[in-house]
C-alpha cells in the first residue's frame, strides 16, 4: 500500500484476525491517513503480525496482551 488519504472515520486501519489463524506477513508501507476535517486516526489490530516500511500513520497500538500472546506462541513452538 502506498497511500495518503483522508478517512471519514477515526478507525482508518482495522485488522480483526482470529487467535487461531492470525494475520501474518502483512507489510504496511508509506501510509498517512488523516481525518476529514482534521484530527488523528487510529488503528485497531487484533492478532496480526505486521511490518512497517517508511512512514505509517496510524500504527497499531502495542499492548501487553498482544505481546504476551506472541511470546507465549514463541515459547510453545520451541
């Protein structure tokens, strides 16, 4: 994706993937979403493993639950 766009919604990037089959291998590249009329956008990211290249706005929030689930998968697959 190589985009600079306006979004009518606050949620500009949404990944709602399952725990059993997480989204993998996704690359977000040079994305800059702004809200129509100004303001910040946000990303909703559930069970997704992705890579950023260049400027990507908004980015997925990092939270302890996602990090712990990733670490748990790493430990159980070793």
